[in-house]
């Protein structure tokens, strides 16, 4: 039995063969609405969010540790999107980062090899 039929036999559905990428976005938690709007404006409906994560930029910016000395925290969102959506999302995020460097915004994308 071909692998795709085996997966179907187990009740799993394969997604169509569109090339997909993951986008991971980390940002100051105060900017959630603006980040969510960028995703929504680019047709992204599904994502997973982590709240109140800690971190420090590699070159600039202040730590985000949620402590008395460094009270801010970050959030992170990951979304799996069609390849053709990536440039629009990353361009809008880059524009936002240039306008508000205190945002601590970082975004990364990579290929998704397989998913069900």
C-alpha cells in the first residue's frame, strides 16, 4: 500500500502538495494585536502562540526577563503558511521593526518537509 493510502487508512489526511514554510515570530508582548493583524492581513488564520517568554537580543535591546530590573516579556507565534505568503509577512514585520526598534521583533522562516 502506498504511504499516502496508509496514512488515510489511519484516519490522517494529507494536506495538498503546496510548498509550506514555518514562520516563527518573537516580539514584545505589548504588540500582540499588531502582529496578529499582519498575519490576518496576509490570510493567516492558524497559529500557535507562546506567552510570557524570556529572552535577550543578540546585538541590541534590553533583556525581557519579567523581573523587577527587566520587567518586559516576549511572546512568540509560529504559523505554517504557504510559501507565497512568506515574503509579504516578513516584509510587513521588517517595516514594523524599523519603525519601532523597541519591539524586539525577530522573525525566522524555514521549509516544512512533511506534515499531516
